[in-house]
């Protein structure tokens, strides 16, 4: 069963479930982990490989510029998806870097191409709706309050540290 996040209920900036999940390291027992989604008009594929201290890798694509390597992010290589997802090299390469003008495809089409190339089930998960077989993972109201309190406390500490310098 595929775990699927519920809508975020915490305070900003953690109220955006997609960004929060994209940035969150997965525990080793849940790896490899894969994210496919849209962020600010860009398609994003992120892979958290198996292994201790393995770097999370990213592929970012937009209709305007095609595939780019944003600064500060480790680029996702074809070999990473082939090794961790048991996919065919040619199919992954063509999906990550489609031939032709980038403007001809939408972010959704690019994501569906990558999804298909790596052989994942349930392409309807890219629609933003959970597939019928998904297990909805929803935090309790108490857990959300504790998380928001912790984040608020951390922000206060950062502010105090910044004032001492």
C-alpha cells in the first residue's frame, strides 16, 4: 500500500506538504524514496537512494528551459534511477531529457513520461489525488501543535542567536 500525505495543517512554511516532503530526509528503512511532483511551475523528481549518508538527488524541468540543475542541489543522473528503480537506461534518459522543443510538453506530461519510464504503478497519483489503494497518513491535532511549538521555539532561538552577534 502506498503511503500518501494528508493536506498539511501546520503553520507556514510547513503548511505546504509538497515542499515539506521534498526537503525531508527519509529514514534509511524507507529508502529508496522517490518524489515526483510540481513546484512553482517546474516538474521535480527527487530520489533518496539507499545507503548511509546517501545524497538526495534532483531533476528539475520546465517548459521554458527544459531540464536544469538548480544550484545547491545534487543532480539526478540516469544511472541513479536505473539502479534504484530497476528501469531501462534508454527509457529513463529519454524521459528526463525529452528530445525536441521543451515548450511542446507540459510539466504534467514530463512527469508522466518519467513515471512511465521507471515503471511506477498508479499514474493517477500525479493528479494530486490519492489513488484508491493509498494509505492516508494523517497527523493528530496534538502532533501538529507539538510540531508548530517546536518550530516556533527554534525560530526564537535563531532570533536570539542572531541578536547576540
